[in-house]
């Protein structure tokens, strides 16, 4: 069978591959602490589950508007105004099964052969994968430890050419936990405002921030018409398996993106959308408690990592990932991740799987209990001391 060239350009996510390896070890009776998967370890709040069950019982199980239920789009618009101070027209909100489709549809709508798209490195690996699929050229902008993994906006400016059509921002950021400052975002807005460039602002970790308030580039003057804002319910409401995300897009993108939805997934299940309505309208205490617990875990894991010989770790300002520097241990990030899994029973991800600039790092998800994090730190400490002997 001859496969098309586009398919060969697609990458993957190593988190799921590492999970499979860890589960294979567990099947042999080996205890593994899971720090590889980027999903909250909390149950979906009961009121959200109850809303989905009621919606199914009430018969909301058929096709629906491909753009999303009107009531959910209205609630999303209200939430964006409340959390970002941006006035949003519900007609520009598009609901999708998870946030990834918005990324893909945006790139399919905007990019083609010969175009360029700038994305963060290290960064979510699907960015580069999707850019390559469209035939455009991926252009990485380094995120460096000395800047707390923020973009150097002047370096970003140097990468912009006449072929640049898209700039991807992710703040708070996966895998580093870095957060762009307001001045960074204003500078970037100034770079694209007078150019034929769209910004894809991935704000899926918007609610999971520990110091200050996140700032969206869509809040800048003239930027709503040049920004695709992505968010969803997976991280904030512990709804990863529900697959419920959305995009706020410029009005001229609505019709083509909805056509892409019709051609691919038809619509997002209505009973899941009704659970999303309850998530936004219902109590928010579960979100606050989850973020408070993540903050405690962050402080625990970063302190522990900085006490381990050969490791150093910046304090992440958002999301739920630690990104320790392992360069002094003398191993590539993939070999170190394999070593920790097979010799120490700790599942971690190689920083190199998030881009060339992540090679000297590991990504550790602290979406696990404090007890398990302490166990992982003890095991990593023992393993690091063995390597330094």
C-alpha cells in the first residue's frame, strides 16, 4: 500500500508511548510512579457528570449544530469576557471535540506549501507535526532557561519573513510551565498588527497559573481579528477524556472552519456540550482547589529536584510541569528518561521530544499525589547519585 507523503510528515506524542512502556513494566509487577501523562489526576466534578447523564436521558444524543450549541457558545463568550476581559461575539466561537482540532483546522485554513509558521521550542510536539502536514515550513523560536522559558521577542522578530503566516503562542506553556509577560505579548502584537500574520494563542492552561494573571494577546487593540484563541475543558475541569474544546476565531474564519468540521467530525456530541455548559455556569470551587493543590505539588517537586545532585529546576509559573535541567548527568534526555523508567521506576518524558532546545531537560508532570511525588524524588535522587559516581 502506498501512503501519501503528507501522512509521513505527521509526528506523535511520546507521552502515550512512555505510558505504554510503563504499563508493560507494571504488568510484570514493577512499581512505577507516573510523571509522564499531562492530565489532572482529579475526577470530573460530580455536577458536570450529572449534567451529561441528564442530557442523555433527555434525548440529547443526536447530531447538532456543527459550530456548537448556541447556549454553550454564549457561555464561552461570557467566560472569555470574565477571565480575559475581552468582548467576544458568540458567533465567532467554534466548539470542537478537544482543543487539537482547532489547531489543525486553523493550520489547514491558513497554511500551504511555501508558507512559514513560527512555534515555541521546546513546545507541544503537535504544533510542528501539524505545520509539516500542511506543507508549510516550521520555524522554531527557542525558549531559554535564563528567561524562565519565555520567548525572546527580539529573536522572534528576527525569524519573521515575508512567508510567515502564523505565530503560535502557548502561555502558560507545555512543557516548561513558562508564562509570557504582558510586555512580551504587547511586543508580539506590535510585530503582527501590520503584517498578514495570524496568531494562534493556545491558552489551554489559562486557569492553572500561580503568580499574577495570564494575559491574552486577543486583549490587545486590533488583535481579536488576528488571533485564534484556543481553550477547552480538559485541564481546568479535569475533563480530558470528554474531548471538549473550543476556538474563538476571526469572523472570516468561521465559515471555512465549520466546513472543515462538517467534513471531518460532523459535530461535538450535544450531551458533552451540555456538560460544558454546567462546567462554566456551575460552582468553580473545584478549579480553585485543584490549582491550590497543584501549587503545593509544584513547590514540593521543584524544591526536591533542586536538592538532587546534578539537577536544577526553574520554578514554573503555570501549568503542571517541572522541566529540570539534566545536562550535568551526562546522558541524552531520552536515555535519561529510559534509565529512570527501567532502573528507578519513574516514568518521565525526554525534553528532546518537545524540540531540539529541550534536549538537556526532562518533563515531569506533577499531576500526581504528593506522596507519589516524594517517592519519585527519592528514586530520582538515588538514580542520579549512581550516575555521578
